[in-house]
C-alpha cells in the first residue's frame, strides 16, 4: 500500500524540481541578456529639420516620433561643434528632450573633399575630439558630387586611403568610427577599407544612393554586414516619402535582421508638402516596419 504513495511523492518532487530548474534557467537567461533584443533606434538627419536651430532640433524630432538626431559637424559658424561651448549646449538639449545623438556627419567634405583639401584632415581630427568629449561613437565622412565623388574622381581614392591611414590610429585610440559614405560599390568600399587596414574605418550605407547606382542593395548589405562593415544606415528617398518609392523597405529590414544589424536607422528623406507632416509619416513608416 506504500508503493503508490511513494511514486506519487517522487513524481511530485520531480515536477517541483523541473519547475524550479525552469525558473532558474529563465532568470539566468534574463541576467545574461537572452531576453528579446531591444528595437532599433530611429533617428533623423538634422539637415532634414529645415533649418531648425540645434537647441530646438531635439524637441521637434521628438514631436515627429524619432529617437534621436544625426548632428552635423560644421567646422565654423555659430553652431559649429568645433566650439566646445556648443558641444555642451547640444548635449544639454539632447538630455532635456530624452533623445540621443545617433552620430555626427561631416557634410562639408562633399564640397571640400578630404582627398584634396589641405585643411580637411585637421577638420576630421577636430571632429574626433568633439566625439570624444560628447561620447559619440561614429561620424559620417561624405564623398559625393559635385567635387568629391570617388567614382568620378578615381585619383581621389589613393589620396583618401593615405589620409584615412593617418586618421585611423587617432580614431582607434579614441575608440571612434570613421564611416565612409560614397557612391562606391560594396566591393570597391571593401578594397579601400582593406587598404587602410583599420577596424576604425567602416561604411555608412545609404539604400537610396546605392539603388540609384543600380547596385543590388540586398546583396551589398549581406556582403558588407558579413564583414561587419556597416556601422549605420540611411533610409532614404529622393523625391517622396519612405514607402512611396521603388525601394522595397520591408525587404531591406528583413535583410538587415537576417545579417544581424543592430545599429541606428537614420531617416534622410524627401518630405513633400508639409515637411513636418511628411517626416512624422516617415518615422511612423519605419516604426511599423520594425514592429514598434
């Protein structure tokens, strides 16, 4: 008569042991960060805020539905981050709004190319100093027309490599990323980065720019991410809101998820009509894509 009772007790003990073990594993998974990953953050370029002053940019971006801003590094002017006081003002504005600075961008290199502008190398060093003080990890280095397209000016490529070889050790020491954005193919970008030979130089990928050049953006994202080279990405349309053009953004997101991209998605897009309404629609579109 004791045997059934003993089996029952044993079964109960086993059940409680298994349940306790499951709870312990669940707690351990949470501690180890195995819970569901946080959603990607969504930013907007400050030049898409139509002249809004830096002190007000975060407030507007928050109202539009963004998590942060890609801020311009101007080498001179009232709002230049070469001025240390402006750095602190921008950080204070970000803190007050609860938003973040996704990255910096040096658009000046579009018209005063790094390759052939004697002062440009010093500008990048100054930007790295600002990044160090402001605790910002990445800066976009722009290479586009009318003067700096490395596709059209192939003689610029070795000059860019030469200068980035000198800049990369400075970035490495500060643990910062120099992010090249250009019209080059994934393969040509890889050649340049291999020639530089530094993990501090990566790619800022823009789906619209690459699509305009007729590259297979999905294959490119897979290739570049397989080498851990895309550090940040622009979601962009030249003439319409996101989702109204010919770029398959659901496939873009699926591709980025498949290759393990975890950085910011920064909107740099046309805003027809009321620009605030359009940028709010862009933010909403990206959030829906990302399941937020």
